[in-house]
């Protein structure tokens, strides 16, 4: 490949080479122009990647600071709890059946040995019903392959009704863990997670990684006593592919897979995100380094039903609203969140600057117009939408949708500066403030707090709730 072609490729994609993959400290949210070029590369050129690494190492990049925005903050965020994880923290996920339990996923590359470390720490978050006291109990750390993403099944699985956590790992496999209820009940000497199953390697390449995953049962009926024999998981990889797995306590079986995104002439790229449409679980979203977000119908896998290049850099996050049937959000390393209506996808309903690459998006469990974002160097945000009230549910999307409130949580930035490391806000989720374990299925009404994590400083925060 020529040097000119290499430069074009880098200008459109280098912003997506994020630390969970390469752990290189200069990577930033670079606002790069999209260069429309029909370039090809010799896939058999074994020196291609080495040439890219050499050229990247000789370049300097400019960090784009957060842009000012007219949306004002509605309240001042307060950290109720913080601690440092054992390894670099990149995922936080609230358990669906026990909303006071939060899994913190970690991943760290040993620069000398090149060994990938990681694992989970479970947090038990409770708030006194008789006072404002809020406590976070840290369960013993569970060593596991480096975690790049994790999600809880929306339904208990198997005859025993297990709460199951799926992990996308740096070793290129998916693992399933069961929550140990004894840990929920306060037995801190017991491991909070037990390994149930490990998939085969998704891609036959020892350098491959599983980058993201999502369950198909996020909108499932969570009434007590409703169990499922199994669930499907969509998984994306570092090697252009998306995979659908059948998951049960007894194992993981691949149902289908296909090449979802590619660079010039079939070059492998990172598919950073995949997510089910919880209203129609035959439909999934994917986003990748090619700056594209695509929709796929699993009944015709291999051909996207929709594709957009509205983002100016790699698409790193996406989530469909579980409260509004037609609404979904995508996030990119160009530093923006785009809001879409499935009834008319010619253009986003709105786009909003976050000041950094948007790594995760989480819709509020019970507030249909509220979502949280982890925007890497742009920090942690909570966005409140305006204009959605005009959505009548008919064939027409709402008009004049905008972000009315953008609240920035800056506690991570202060700690990163203290430690002399870069801020990379990677994980965010909502957490229940319920003080008892009674009737977990209805605990969404008590959701108000946020849990978040950032990478290099290993920090984990629980924030006082949204007003």
C-alpha cells in the first residue's frame, strides 16, 4: 500500500484505535474529515499493519476540547462513593434482577509481557430507608479474561432462574457468569460471580477480540417467577464480524455470523458496537471504524437494511430506547450523539456535541427522554431531550427534537488530573437506590443514581441521582 493511501486511511480511522484495543496514550477524539476515496490494498501484504504502526508512531495529534453548548445543567452532580479498581475500568452494568448489584468490568494490558489481564468486581449499592445514608459494599474481585463489554440478561435463565452476566473478552471469546445470591445477601466472603460457560473463539485468529455484546431480552417481562431457557446474544469483533450466539446456563452456541463492516477492498476493521432492537429482536444495529452505522435483519443476514455515514469518525456506541419504540441513539469518536427515529432515517432527529468520543450510551430505565453517555475525554454526561412529547406513535416522527439539558459529571477529570493520566470515561449505567431486596422487578421506580468508570485512573464512582 502506498504512503498516500496509508495517510488517507489513517485520517479517516485513527481516532477509533482506542486504548482497550491498543492501549496507546496519544489516541484522542480527533475530528477528522471523511475522505471519499476508492482505495484498495493488497490483503496479502504482511507488512501492512507494521507500516501503519510505524507511520502512526511518527505523527502528532491534536486533542479537540469539549465544545461549549447552550444546554444548561439542571443540578450539580455529587459523588456518593468512589474507589480505584484493580485494573483499568471500562464497563459498569446494573443487574436486571438485583438492581442494587453492579458489575465493574476491567481490562489491562501488561506492556512488558503483553498479557491481557482483567476481571469483575461486584458492587452492592444500598440506601437506608430511614436516612440518607448510602453504602457501597465491594465484593471480592473475580479474575477473568480482559473485559471489553458486559451485559446482564434481561430475564433469569435456566430452571434455577439464574441472573446471568455475559462478557465480551480480550481473548476473543464470550463468557457467561451467574450471580451468587449469597453475595447479594451480604456474604462478602463468597465470590459474587461463578463462571457458567465459555464460547469458542469467535474468529480464528489469536489476536482477535470480542468488542461488544447485547442480549435480545432487554424489554422482557421481569415479573418474579418468569424464567427463560436461553437468550440470544449479538457480539461484535475486531475482525469485521458480527455473531449471534444462543446462550443458556449450559453453554454458548453460535447461530450465525457475517462480515458487517470492512475497509478498502475487504480489510478487517473493528466493529465497536452491536445492539438489538428490543421491540423487534430480529433487528440489530452495528457501528464500526468505517464511520458507518448499519441495521441488519437477522432473517437476511449479510445485507444491511439501512446504512448511514452521518458520523465523521468511527461509530463506537449505540442503544435503542426500551421505552420509545422508534427511538435509538448512536455515538461516535467525532464527539457527537445522534438521535434517530426508525420511521424516517434520512437524517438524525438531532445531533449533540459531547466533547469526546462517545463510548457508551444508556437510556434511563424509566424516564423516556433521559440518557447517559460516557464520552471518553469529554467525561460523563446526562442528556434530557425536548420535543419528544410531540411523538404520537403514528407514522410520523416528532419534530424539533433537541437536547434541552446536558449535565457534565466532572469528578473523573479531577481524579485523572491528580494522578497525571488521561481522562477516558468508558462505563456508565443507572443504579437503583432501593434499600431492600424485596420485589426487585419493580425497582426501576427508585432508579436515580449513576455509576461510572474511567480507564487509565481506574476510578469507579456512584453519583447522586438525577433530579
